[in-house]
C-alpha cells in the first residue's frame, strides 16, 4: 500500500486546535516536533504497529532519561536530552497514528498520562542522583538525591492537581472543563497568573525544559570541574516544584474549574 504524503496526513492528524491547545500542546511540538512526527507517521500508518504500542515505547524512553543522566559529564546530559526528545516524538506520533486510523483507546489515553508523569519524575530523580555524584571518588551526598526526588514529587503533584479536576467533575456528573474556566475569578489572581505565565519559571520542572537545563549546567560544571552548578540547579528546581505545587492548587481553587 502506498504511503500517504505529508500533505495528505497533515489535515487528518493535525486537525484545527491540536497545535493551539494552551494546556495540551508543548512549545516544542508546535515549534518542530509535530513536523518531524509527520515524517515518521507516513512510514507507520500501513504497518501493524498500534498507537498503544507507541505509547508504551514513549513511556520507556521517558523512564530511560533517569539512567541516562547517571552517565557522568556532558555525555550523560546529552543522552538525557535525547531520551526526552524521543519521548516527545512518540508522544506526538501515537496520537497522530490514532487519528489517521480512527483507532482510539481509553487504555492509550491512560498510559499516555502515566508516561507524562514518569518522564518528568525520571528526569528530576536522575538529576538529583547525578548531583549526588554516585560515581565520584568522594562520599556520595544523598542530600541532592533527596532534593531531586522532592522536585519529582512536586512535578507529579502539579500534574495530578490538573487531572483531578477532571476526576472531580466526572464524579459529580459535570461535563469536562473548558479552557475558559481556568481563568481566575478575581483580578488579583488573574494578574498573578499572567505574571507567572510571562516568567514561565514553572516550566523548568517539566521533562523537556529540565533536560535542556541539565545540559547547560553540565557544560558549566565541566568548565568549573565540579558539580556546583548541577547542585544549585537541583536546589532551584526543588524550590520551584514545591512553590508551584501550592500556587497551582490555589489557582485551581480560585478558577471556575470546580464550579
């Protein structure tokens, strides 16, 4: 069977709204990954590969970010970025293949969300273990591993706070939340939300952004010949994760999402 062209795939797998979802589409997807995934799609649509299999593969790549980051120096940081980018690629491809074939699955949606939790957590836990200097000649400093795990917990809780809105609405018989409902009901909260959105500091605990930050810090550590910048980064990300967990919860309670 002839492979569809990118032009044939695009209107089906990228229907209006896919790239414009404020809370559902990553900037890297809009910027480059959706274009790359289209090139992968055309080689998969006529195979026996299922969307769910790609979702499982996506999850594996996300989890592999943690052991990749345990490789010392810049090579480990590069491997971490590569694993996260492969996670992001297959996160695009699985849904696009499902839309082309009209092959939808609740299990696929569920595993996709689990994969998102695991990827963010793996990057932050791996970063903490990296900063603890597991393979160094000195004493392992488990404080940094603890802070990395704390950051991972915060990243998971932030996602859980969002997902639990849907659970609460479903259990009370309400329809899925609309994006407009995420706007705060008070002007003060709206201003705070806009300020946070402009700074985008909260995105640093997400897998893609965190992996890129880790690579930058690995370069700086190499120049300095120690782990100062990585350890500073772990501490900052732990602080951001804990602060954002609280702020995100307040934002949800102050919006119309639970009304």
